[in-house]
C-alpha cells in the first residue's frame, strides 16, 4: 500500500516556530510530527510513502519519495494533493495531513474501506476540542454520516448536536476516486483550485452526488495547529497515561 503526506505548508499559526523549518518538523513529545506519521503509516501497512514538499523543501529528506509544490505559498492543500497525481493514478493511497499524529490502527481502518474516496472521523472529538478551545464550536464544523457514507461536512455548527464526529485529515483515494476528483479540478480551473481546501473539495464532491466513505475511529489522534496545541497535549500526557487521544 502507498501513502501521500501533504507537507508543503509553513503553518502560519505556529508563528516563529516555523521560521526555519516546515510545520511537519515541529516536535511533539520529543519527535517531529513527520516521524510520528511515517511510523504510523509503516506500522499500518504502508510500504511506500511520498512526501509533497513546499516551504523549505530541502529540509524534508529521508526514507521516502518526494515531489514539490513550488507554488505552495500561492495555493492550498488541494493543489498540493494534485502534485501527487502520478501516484494517485496508479495505486490506492492513504492521504495524510502533515500536522497530525495518529495510531497505525486508523491507517488500517481507512485502507480497508470499500469506497473509492473515504475519510476517517473521530466520534470522540468533543473532549479533544474542549482541550484546544475555550468554545469548541468556534472551530468544530458540522459533520453527518449515515451507514458509513458522508452526508455533510464543514459547515458552521450552532450546536454539538450537529456534529457526529470531526474530520481528522486522513483520507483514502483509489485511482478511480482520483479520476473523479481530478476531473472536477480540471473543470474548476487553476484559479479556483488554488483557493480550495480539502473540506471544500469534499463538499463539492458531495454536492455532485459522489459517494464518500466515512470511517469512524474513537480518539487516538491529535492535530497540532499551534504551539498551544502541542503544549496542551504534552501537559495531558505528563499526567494521564490513559488519555483517550494518545496516538502513540
């Protein structure tokens, strides 16, 4: 199995912490985020990994393949994904954001999904968001699914009742699924693609009736969007070895 890590961004919310390194090299519990991802992917059954680089690309070298998004500063994550098109055309791929850490079991779970496009979502999201935000609804978005199929994602939520889980930044795409996605991106044109984030892409696909699998997991992952996140996770793990979102 193959995987693609989308690691082109700097991570503006990390502020000066990323002045000399990409966001994926921020350390969490003594290891760069990228190393947590590589280990989880390998232990989850992935044999080959492609890292899509951008900001300070030459700092990302290792036992993985690379391709660059030279327009990383002028585009969004969907354009970074498109730079992996040759891999996505050839083989089913797990797609991972580069600012998350997760258990190998989550990789295995999504790779076993029968849909051509699938995402994982965390049913135990609320505790994690309460740790990260004074008001979880300031960041959490609507999420609905039924019978393993995504129905709604990425809207503004007025109540936790509208949120059945939270998207984690872990996807699965087969060559057939990529053909559908790439056809849509070609139709949209470069200017719109440059502004498109992944959640917006998923919404567009749903609007067109495209089937998207939704794979539930409970805890066992984190998103490090800021140093405040990093410090919060490390503080919890210093006190609670049984924390529900421990990804190790």
